[in-house]
């Protein structure tokens, strides 16, 4: 996972990464569709942004497509946007393929058959010396078993690969 720090707390996964770029540059990589498509998702995926309205109440939609052609749509609504400082948004995975949901459910203590649940994602951008940024991504799940299931499905690896790609984008 490169140099991404990772930890879990109660119902939350927390990722922390330092980038050689300003807070504004890192924030823009999250809020500008042309930049977001270049780094978002695991290395094997290609991503397209069909909607991104980075303002409170605005919606976003990204579709990650795996090498076998299977799409993994994600969508949500922004609850908070502070340019260069903070983003808070929901992440809805309900449209992921049935097989993915079945695999996720298998990792839950008690399978629920649920198709998603609420994942509240908070991204903060903290200025560091030399125009660097410490970015923290915190994902809060409805239940600890949901967090654990996402962990076992490879969420830390996927985010780590995304952040490696983000680092390349910011360096280039």
C-alpha cells in the first residue's frame, strides 16, 4: 500500500498519506473529473466520471470498469465541501454486481443480503512544510461488520493503489 498509513477504529477505516503537492492541488484531484478519472480506483480498473457536482447537496457518480468489462458504479451526495480543506460525502455501492455483494455478505458476521449501506467518507487536506499535504480519508460504516467485510474484500489495497496513482498524477 505504498506509504499509506492505515488503521481501523470502531466502524471506521482511516487512511493517511502525505503528498508533495499543495492542499489545493490534492483537493482539485478529488473534485475535477478529468483528474479524478486518472487516479480513482484500483490499478486494474479504468474509471469514468458521469457526474461530479462538488458542492453541498451536489451528486457524484463514478463507474470503475474491471478488465473483464464488469462495471462497479459508485455514487453519492456531498454533505460538506471546503476547497483545499475538507470533503464529506456519502458513498453508495448498491449498484455493484450481485456477485460482489454476495462476496461482501460472506464476510459479515451475520449475512444480511444488504446492498450497500451508508458509507460516509471524509477527506481532509492538512498543509505540511514544503508545500506538502497530509490527506486523511476516513470511511464510516453503518456497522463494524460492514467495515470488516470491506476490509476483507480488499478496500485498503484498492485505496492504496488509488493513492499511488494520485501521487503519480500530482508529480506529473
